[in-house]
C-alpha cells in the first residue's frame, strides 16, 4: 500500500510485486523473468506524454555481443513490455497531448509483449465510451493495437481537435460538427519497431450514426455549384446520417447512403484514399425549382430522369483529387455502381437500448478478422476471466 505525488498528481496503489529483484539487479544476456504486478491503482490526474518523456531514455546502440552469445526474440523485446499480472485502474483525469478523458476505469491483463484492456470506460468529447483493446508485439517485431466497442454521442468537432485531425488537412474540425454514435466492429493499427505507423496495414470497420450534423466549407462539394447555390453548399445541415465505414489498404470505402440536407437530397457512395484520390458516385434529387435551373443548361435526357415529385434525379460522378475534383454526368455507370453497393439505408443497431443485456454483451464478443494483419502470427482478441 503506498501513496505518491508526481507531476502534480496523486497516485495511490495496493499491489503485489513479484520478480522485482531480478528485474532491477540482473543484467546481461540472461532471460529475465517478467515483473509481475497485481492489484489496484488509482490516480487523480495522469499525463501520459509527460510520463513517457520522463521514463524513456535516448536509444543507445547495443554493445557487440560476445562470441558464442545467442540472442533470442524474447531477449530482444523491450523491457517495458516484459511484465505480467492483473491490474484494476481508475483515473479521474487522463491526458495525452490534446486528448482528454475523465472517469477512466479499466481492467488490465499483462503478459510479456502483450497488454489487454477490458471494460475500458470513460467520458470524453462530451460523450462516453466502452471498449476492449489489446496491444502486442508481433513475431515480425511490429506492434499491433486492436479495438472493439462502443462510442456514444461523441462531439465530432472535439474528436477531430483532440486527435489532431487524424494527421490530415482535408477534412478538419473546422469543417464538421454534430454528435456521433459508433459501434466499432474492428479497428487494427500497426507500427514498426521504431513506432512508425504502417498505413497499408491499418484496418477499420465501424457503424456510424451522426445526428444534428453540419458540413462547413468542405471544398469538394463546391464542384456541385452548377446544381445548387454555392452559398447553400458552404454550410450543409442534416438531421441524421448513418452508414458502415471500412478502411483497408489506405482506402476509405463508403457504401451507398442517403443524405437529406438543407441544400438537397443526395444518394452517395464511393472511395477516398489516404492520398486524397476520390471516386464518388452521386444521385442528386433536385426539387422542381432547382430542376428549372438545371434545364436551363442541360437538355440531354441521358443526364437525368424525372421523379414522382415533379423534380429530377441527376447522376454524376466525382473523381480526381480533393484539390481538383472532376464532375461528370454518367447516369448509367453511376446507377450500376450504386446498385452494386446497395442504395437502401444500412441497418444500424441501436446498441444502447438496455432491453436485452445478453444482446449488448454479445456485441463485445471478438469477431473474425476480415483482413490480414501479419503473416507471421494470426491475431485474435483474447478474453479472460477475473481471477
């Protein structure tokens, strides 16, 4: 039982340590037993960035091995991952760079090269979350993070701000607002041994629902100004948007969905690469008044079709890049592509209804991976029971 103060924080713990003598005093090529930690740890404030900076020393070149020395993969593993045990954690205020999370609680399962986090809950970005995650070192020496779980009514603008706009400048916190609810079926992220992100191995499958959303000054939409007043396109509002998003091989795939906005109704599907190459197919449903504006410049029946409300449906594709989108009429091709992906609205499970606790529990069961994460080692979520 101990209490300590550091970086303006108060840490309290009731834990058992095993193998600490070997961890501290044994050096050399011998296999160290993992430091075993079990118990409860709580903290009022915890800044991960400051902690990493304090306890991480500059990387040094290893001394040449003596003749006949055999170095195993286990010996080459980082000492900070040579731990085992079970820890229950509670943090009132967690911070990492811009990310801020309140009332954090989690059950940690530790083993050499593996950290599992179960029942990971907290409040952040004016919403809350409940997820499971694992972090491990693979046989290839890469590091793998996997996440499944639920995000509830997260403020989208705060999400982009606190995660530094996901290190991109195309769609930022200045372009978005609204509340997002998400069921994370699988998120998988890999880094190499130098902690450099491996983009081609990133995978995500997420069901998303956005309510009271706004899309503000999003440049690619300005290309639709021939159909809609440019001022309407600069600030689009929509009540609800829901879809399943997949990220694979550096490409974001958006299945066909219906967006009913303040400017116009759009059916849209397509892809968006990490290099900002786009390939969207859109059906624009224009009311009668807007249709007259369209007819002023377009007489070709191949570019549109009449709807039952007196307006028209226009089929266009948007390709090229975000900076230089190319808009083309292409009714046949657009309709075929959208039909392949399904124009109907996707089913969205209301995962927060408490009607069936078993159904909600089943959401957290591991799912089969739909992608290859590492050729050397199959990856699965590991479930454990409280000891």
